[in-house]
């Protein structure tokens, strides 16, 4: 059977979103009530994933305000708020940017920067996430269901939490390697697959690092992979996944760095499974890049075969065709059908209707079954 999964985040919902934003902003909140709401959301999210036929499920990152900023409540050294640069493609179309903001909502989370020594302070929020996820799995998962949890890679943190303290990018990375290692190892030791989120290896070229030359960016990306490898040195590759993307938003994306420029760096990372965009109009053609790449025999490919920026429900036949392309490259047993990005990367932000999420995941399962039968 061809496995199915997704990138991790799920829609937070109207009840949970304001609680996450309030906590992120440092406003008073009822911790017990918060835990109950998150636990209920995780339980429902796992149940719906299983019902949709997803074989490797997540907790939806429902206890986090966002996939790239949550660590500021776990680590020291972060503070303040700085607005991010507009992505290079969106800067050229300001009216479209306004329209997208009206449709997708505003990103209200805190955009802290690194202003001091980065060290681990508390993993209590992670243990809360694990407790809630295990309870939901016990309630709904079948014996063959696999489970993963997301974590920000060191490079992702540097891209979103800008360095205002360390003398160099490399010094900042070194601190993050030490600070994040325990989170990574805890997730695996608790029995989950670890997913490292790494949009810093592609998206950051036209966002946080848009002022660098391509050569300078590639140097940063290579350093980020070295840091990821160091932080996960004690974890077997087969227990890790990594996700690479160019940004989960409906923009022109005509400033995206081509996959062929970064694929060697991506393949140099330790995780055994690579999740990547392969369904949207800007990157679907890059299956040819994977076909020509020297993919190590122990690596699995988890291409995005459904888009997460559109409310179109992909036809199962189209999904099957996309899966078959990658099966032709590495074999059916090394392909996992996935999504381009997450369904709810930040609380209160996103274009997809939550109900469409589950329809898309059901179509993913149907397409995987068609491909499986033909292959």
C-alpha cells in the first residue's frame, strides 16, 4: 500500500485561534481551559485524519501559534517584534498583496528576533503536545498508523527570528544546535517520527535572505544543513523527515529559487524522507529534477501531490498520475503521497476552508489507491 501523509499543520479553528494568539502576545489566559481546548482539537484532528485515510498522522501543531515561531516560549534569547520584509514576488504586486491579506487574514503572531544567548529553558510545552497527541492516538489510531511531530530546524529559526546578537550566522546556528537538540531527541524517544521543517533551504531565498546573492544564499543554506545534521547526529535517518518549500501562499512565486540550485544541499541532510512541493503550478515540473538527481538509496520521497493554497479538490486520477511519476524515479516502495505544505501554518491565517482539508486528504487516499493498483 502506498502510504499517505501531510506536512503537519491543520486549521486551528475559531475557538482555538484567539487563545493561541493571546498566549503568544503574552496576554493573560486560563491555562487549564487552554489545555482542554487544544486537547479536544488534537483529538478531533487525529480522528479526521484517520477517517480520511491518512496513514502517517500528526497532532496538527494545534498547540502552537505557528510552525516557525513557537520556540520563543521554550528558549531564551528572543524578544521584541520586527516586521518581516515582503516576499520579493509579492513586493512587485502590492494590490495583489492587499487582496491576499483580505482573503487569508493577517499574521498576528509575535515576530521576535534573537537579542541574547539562546538556551533551552523549558520543554514543558512539548511534553504537553506529546501527552495530548498520545491520548488522541489511543482513541482513534489503528495499529498500523504511524505518527510524526514537527519541529523547526535550526536554519528555519534563523530565518524567522533574525539575529541581533551573535557575531555571525554560524555562531547563531551553533547555539541553536545545542538548544534544539533535546527537543528533537525527545520526539523520537517518545516513539514519533521527527519532521524538521526547512523552508529556509528554498523559501528564504526570496524572503528573509532576498538581499543576498544566490551564491551567498547557497552558503547560508549549506550551513543550515550542517547545523541540522549536527543537531540530529544521535537520531537514525529513518526516524526523520524534512520538509522543503517555497512558501505556503498564493503569490506569483516568480522569484522562487529553482530546485536544481538547492537539490544537492537538500540531499545532504540526514533525514531519510524528503517532503517537497510538487503539485502547484510553479514546481510541479520539477519531477524531472528529481529524476536526474543522485538520490541516495536509503531516501524516501514524499512529493506534494495536492496543493494547499487552493480550495480545488484534486481529482484522484490526477493525484495517481503525480504519484506514478515519482514511483518511476525511486520505485513505489520509496514514495509517500503528501501535500505541498501545511493546512494551517499560522493560527488565523490561510485561504483553505477547514472542511476542504478533509476532502483533499480523502482524495489523496483515493489517488494513492489508484496508483497502488496500477503499479
